[in-house]
C-alpha cells in the first residue's frame, strides 16, 4: 500500500531522517519504532504528503506523491490518509461531532452521522459530541482524534504516539479502534510510538536509528 525508496529529508546540512527501503502491504499493521528525535513524525508526514522528501521516491496507494500538485495532494490526502497527529489539531470553534463532519466534507464524502456516532461511542466519548474541543481533557481529545482519523475509512492509517496521553484502559480502546478500522477497510496501519503497550498489537516493525548525524558538505 506504500513504498519508500531511497528517501531522505534534510534541513540544510542536517539529515533529519533516511529510509533506504520500506514497503508495507494493504492490511498490514506496523510499529514505527525509535526514540524521541529519531524522525518518526517526519516519516509519517512524508507518507501523508504533508512534507516532501529532499530525495527519493514515495508511492502511496499506487500514487507517486511527486506527481501531485499541492491542491491535488490535499484532495488525495483527504480521501486516502487517516492521520492522528501528535499535536491533535482539532478545530476549536466547532463541536466534537462537527470535527468529524468536517473531515468527511473535506474528503468529498457524504455526511454520515450514524458512523460518526458509532465511532464516538467506540472511543467512549459519544456523550461529548456537542462539546467544543477546548472543553475536553487531553485524553478525551486524543480519542476524538482517533475517531476523526478513521471516519473516512482511509486506505492508509497513520498514528503518531496515539496513546501518549491515555491511561491503560483508554490506550487499549484507542488501539483496538485503530486495528479494527484498519481490518474493516483493508487499510495499512502505521503507529509511531515508543510506548511498550503498543508493540504486542502490531505484528510488523520498522525501526529508525537513535541518532541521525548531520551530513557535512565537502570543503
């Protein structure tokens, strides 16, 4: 469902992350492992088309991301990618339910309130559907972000430290929803995490090195 080949992302002379080769098939569930600062978030952003590699090739759901212009990439992302970012980016001016409706609208999908309610029930926040994100705890907001990520049944589901703010019970609920939705839609699931609770649920792992050293220019 996605393949990275010879991918590097640099910031000036500093090599932020490098992936020589990584291929994941539809329906597979992956742990993207590595300590803080190893580039896990950057890799997820590259797969989602939120940032572009300095070099290399990224193909997701049979689309070479280098061939997509900015507007086309945004439309493609809405239809293809479900993302739980580390900074949740819930829209503070609208309700929890409307955050999910907005995700449907941006993807060009039909409004489906029944699905929205089912997902909010699955992550145990249905009673908060009419609240604003600012009225939620961090853990509640995290669970809403998981529901928003899966509302459009994406082909690729990416989650960046989705259990970081959750206790054991709610971490298990969030992870189970991610796995169940991936299975339902045959999606590829990638969870970036160093949380030991995540690893047993994900049969595949791709590890990034602890440190990426700057690449110096030749004198």
